[in-house]
């Protein structure tokens, strides 16, 4: 990976929650597991009938997740594609629980702020037991399409 300008690569940090807290999912997408730090962000809801969570602003709950550090522009593009159009990447302030530091970072926010299917909270441990195996299969297929887009039929 090299920057088109020939200069140093831009590095990003991204707050992740839900399925991207699983190192196996991140490894399939980025071919590595970047350095991380645990963090907390307000606002997590589950989406009815889906195996992934969403965050929305201006709610009272907190989201536990982690910040991925050293994300390149190419990796950020992969994460953008993985999150698809249902999420918008935005800047958020995250509290890093291992250092008590506040960090401005990127996160994927649910795009439909009025979604009637938002409810309750999302449980990572339950997701790992019930949904992770199928999710890893889907992520593997997504990663292959990202690497070899000419082989996907659209």
C-alpha cells in the first residue's frame, strides 16, 4: 500500500463495536489486526431481525467497543464498503478505558435516525455464540469480492 502522492500514508483511528470487535472479522477484512484500545461511546441499539448493532446520537446508553489505530486510507475504504450505505462514517469522541483519555475518532453511525426497527441493546457475547460462524463466512465472501471485484457478478 502506498500513497498516490508518494508521501506518507494517512493513518486513521476508528471506533468499532459489534462484529468488528471480533479480531477474526477484522483479520479477514484487513489481513491484519491493528493495535487497539478499549473505549466507550454513548448510544447503542440493536436492529430487529439483524445480527449487527447500530449507534445513534442523543441517547442515554453507552457503547463498549474498541478503537483500531493505524488504519490506512485503503483499509478505511474497505471498512466503508463493509459497513455499506446503512451506516455513515462520522467523527465521535470516545473515552479510552485503559488510559482515561478522550479521543476524537471515526465511527459508523446508523444512517436512518428514525428507523422503527431500533430497539434494546446488542450483546457481543451472545452474537459470538449464535451468529459469529455465519458472519465470518459472509465476511470471507465480502473480502474475496474486495480483492477480486472482476469475479463478482453484478
